[in-house]
C-alpha cells in the first residue's frame, strides 16, 4: 500500500499541470497588484501618477503608434524641439514588438492609443518578469538536485515561485521603473536571458520516477557523493565545442536579448550584458574546470577550449545585437549628435545617498525604495547564506551574493569608491547616469537567493545542517526580541515629535514600517515552526509561506505609483488646443489626403503649458519648440539657448506663443485666452521656406549664432553657411515658394526662382534628410547653423525633402538577415526543446 501511495505521488508530481497553474497565477497576479487600474468602479479607480510616465513616455509612444497606424515608419517627429529623430530615440519603442503589435491592434480597432494602453503595458511586463523568473529559478534548482526526485521538483517549483514574487513585487520593479517605462520593460527580459544561459549549459533535467529511499533522500540533500550523476549535467555541446551551439537555448536567448534592447533602456541592457557574462563565466568555471598544468602547449589548449566554451554566450549577444540593429544604428547616430554625446564624471556619478541603506528594512512610507525586498525574503536570503556549503553540486550562492553586494554598492554612485572603478575600467559605465538603477541586479540577486533559501527550507536537513538551522532560528528569535524592544523608542520619538508639532514626523513613518516588519517577522517565525513537523514540505505549507511573502511586498509597494485620476483626464484637448488645431495647418500624407497648398508658419511655442506637459504637442499634432525627452540634438539646444527669442521664433516659423503673462507688444497680439493662459500671434512670422539673396560664410557655430542674433543682420534676405557657395547677390523678393505637401518625413514645395538662389527651409538639419529638385538628387546644405537649404536655379521647380536615414535601412537589412539566421539555426538544430522537456 505504501509503495502504491508513493508511486501515485510520484506520478502526480511529474505532471506539468502544477507548472501551468503556477504560470497562470503569476501571469494574472499583476492584475491583483494593480487592481485599482482595472476596476470598473469609477470611485475606486486610480491611475499611474503623473510624471515621466505621462509627460515623457506616453507622447513618444503615442506618436510612434499613430505613425504605424497611418502606414508610415516613425522616423522623424516634427512636434518636439522643432523636429528631431523619432525612431532613433530608443525610448519611443517604435520597433519594440509588444508596443508595435498593441499599437496596430488598437489603431485598427479605432481606439487610437489611449493612456490606458500604456498602463496595460506595465501590467503585461510585470507578468513577463514574474513568469521568466519562475522558469529560470525552477529550472536551475531542479537541475541542481542530483537525484531529481519528485520532492525536488516540488521544492524547485516553490523556490521559483518565491523568487518570482521577490523580484516582481520587490521595491525595484514596483518603484521608479513604473514611471520610467523603458526601465521596466527592459528589466522584464533579464530572467529570460538568464534562463537561456542556464539552459545553454545545463541539460534539461529528468525525473527519477522510482520511489525515494532513505539513501537517495540523503543524496538529494546535496551530500558529498562519488556518483558522477550527482554533478550538474551539461549539454553535449560543451565537450565537443562545435563552431555553433547545438542547443537552441542561445538562439532563444538572442531573441530575448534583442527584445531587451528594443524595449528602450540602454543602461539596463548594459547591466543585463555584464550580469549574463559574469553568470556564464561562473557556470563555465564551476561546471568545467580544466586541469592545472605548466606545459605551454596544454595551457594554450585549455585557453582555446575556454574561449570555445564562450561561444554560446557570444552567439546570444552578437545575434541579439544584430537582431536589434535597425534600432541600434539610428540610436547610435542620434546619441552622437545629442547632449549625451559627452558626459563628465560629475554628470554620471550621481546615486542614492548612503543613508538610504536603512530602506532595506524601513522603506519609504508608501514604498518606492528599490533596495526593499521584504522581511520574508531577507530571512530566506540569510538562510541561504548560512547553510553549510556542499561540494557536489556547488550552489551559486556566493555568485549571487557577490553580484548583489557589488550592485548594492554601485547604486550609491560616487558616494563609494566602487563606482569610480567601474567608470574607469568597465566600458559603458562612463556613459550612463543615475547609478541607483543598478538596484536591478541587486533585486534580481536577492530574488535568486530567496529562491535558494526557500528550496533549502523545505528540504530534509542532514545532521551537519540541523545544528546550523537551530542556531539560525535562535538568532532570528533574538532579532525579533531586540526589534520588539526598539518599538518603545520609536513610539516615544513619535509622541515627542507630535507634541512639538513637527511638520514632518519621521518617527511615525519609521514606526509604521517597524510595526509592520515585526508582524511579518513574527508570522515568519510561526511558519518556521511548521518545519519541525514537516508541514512546510506539503503544498499547503509552501502556499502559506508564498502568500505571506506576497502579503509583505504587496502591502508595502502596491500604492506607490498610483494617484486619483484627474478630471478631465490627461491629454484632453482644451479650448486653446482646439484653437491651435483649427488655425494651424496640419501634417498630411503625401498621397491619399488633401493638403491645402500654402507657405504659412506652422509652429508654436507652448512652454510646456499644453495639457499633458512639455511633449503634449506630439499627441495633439502641434509642431512645438518645446519637448521632454533625454535625447535632444545638441546643436538645436545650443541654438535655442543663445538666440534671442524673437529672432529664434522667426527662423523656426513660429506663429503662436503661449504664456501666462501678458506679453502683448508691438510684435505680439493676443488672439485667444482660457483661464490664466493666453495665446499670442506673431506679427511678423516667417513662412516655412523662403529665398535669400545674400550669404555670409562663418565656420564656427557659436560665431554664426552671434551673427544671426545681431540686430543688423537681415534674416529674410541673408543666410549663414559654414562653407563658401558660388552664388551672386540677388533680390529674393521676386521669387516665390508654395508648400504642396507636408508630412512627418516629407516636404514638397513648388518654387519660382528669379535667379540662381539659396532656398532656406525651416527644417532642422540632420543626417538622413535628402533633397531632390525635379526628381534629381541635390545637395542639402546646412544653413543658419540648424536649418536646411538647397541651391535652386532660375525658373520653376519642384523641391522635395525626404528623411530616409541610411543608418535605419542598413540596420533593418542587418536585422532581417539576423532574423533569418536565427530562425534557421532554431529549425536547423532539430532540437526545439518543448516546454515540458526544459522544465523536466
């Protein structure tokens, strides 16, 4: 009878439905965490707080979505800063498949791209991070259990679940990455990349279906054994070191790495790059260690074998970069012309102050502390770190502890000397700001250690470990007693602060989290008592501990990024927006839609006063000189900063200026007013294109700006160029220009030149813009520092400006070839491992 019961348990454990059930739960759990975003009850509904989410990311994503739905590649955004690259701004997510797919589905359904679509992206990527972490930890924990007994499979699932909860709902992902969407979306792919690396080295495990015996149970607890099967299994590809990996895992990893790049945050990709390399090298050195020898030939032999062993990781990274080349090449070009091209140590070394260490235990009052992973997680991490080491196999406890410690110190930036070392010797760290984002690695490392601690906690303890666990429980009770005694201190401090009438009662905030931490600590101690009776090994015992961890993290972090929705909702056009949309020409496709020929000024200066903030004009289709994005053309920023406002507005074809002040004067007249906001119309605006009869050659940009800013410089008749042009002085007043078509990436003009003259366009000069005159390529000149110009011969001509950057088309070709190669390698390997095979 006992044998039959054990066989039945073994059969149940080996089924895949528990994994499927856990994956479904993890996929749906973010809906519970963000239930106030999804509730149909208006009284309960909340929204993600205004900030970067609404003012920076939504306008960028909405513009890219609208362009795709219109059937255009979003190469150029004419609505920000007078015009700048759109797709090349990697944060726009123009080529990120989830965003692209969602944009097309919503657009074709007639829904446009509302703000709630971006909130759904947040929820979806929480699900993505949760499932990826579960699969990675579960797979590696199972592979690390030498006999692979059914009990090990249950414990591996539990470890994966606990790690998933700790990473997904810890202080990092639930903090500022929700506001800075690209950080969240890039971070969500980290566990998938790590899973691919693990699968590339570790053979998918098999389950020993025989009923357990005492001897095998002892081996399961990682006791030293001479059985070669107890070592971590390798793919056959390791020993033969072929030119390309036989396992499909590196190719799946390349897809995950490419998606991380396309998600739009290079700094987070940098962390994934270094962590994946370190983890891969760790696995190689711990799984395959060549014998030490002093013979030069053998040293060379082992070095070559070690280099060959890096092939799976190199394939993953190189192929992933090639898959994302359509995004990377334009972005690299944009960054080279942006304000980010040359950053100093002072600009990039900022991190959290050292007093933020305390947030490991006492987070912000409403969460938002990236270093907080929960009291339950800290206890499991301590258990993983204090458990006696075992030689076969070697759990990667020290690796993840080291990665967590290094990233923790790195997140404090220049406040410790660790960051200067990375700044000097680790490529890439000198080009990224806000070092607190390194908490991604800390949070993920803590989640991995949480999984290991849960795995150890629910397993049998050998004699050598029982005394260690007893001491661990005893020390944990002492910590609880000390924390309870400290409660009196916090209560006293809070009472004194209240009596003094302090505006900010810091003691009260700390007291709240202290008492909550005591509750969590006490509950965890009670759950640990279940272990002595063996109850934690049962599914219901594991479920209790998982629910306790979820309660810990949800309570602290679930409210941080939420606020009551505004009325009216963000980006609701007010009267001023409607006035501007009515009186300004809008962009139209070059074909299929009517465009009224004109040469009117088309831009505004909003000053960030439109509903939605500095980049709101991108949503309303108003061409603005304002914007909110980290990437801005350095030449344009310098030009706008130095030029007097009036002359700047003339050159950039501004018609309306928004201001709360009364700035009416000789050149500005009020034309519309709503509330305390006024709209003024320029009395002497420039058209979108005009002829000049004279040129001045000034090579330096700053000198050219100074000349353009001079009152004696006639902007209508004269232009500044960096190199000489063979043009005689002429009278431009007899020439004419009519704009026939105007689109994001295209401008067409009908011109009638009285002589050979320079035609100036109020278009931002940038590599990738091309000029045609009567369907013949023409040289596009840089005029007035930041504008475009072409030399037109006498007579009537059709002039076209097209933005078609070589960097994008070259990158697209590379990405297309890489995708074909990746798919071919996956199919050609003939080893498309099923989910059941990978999971064991």
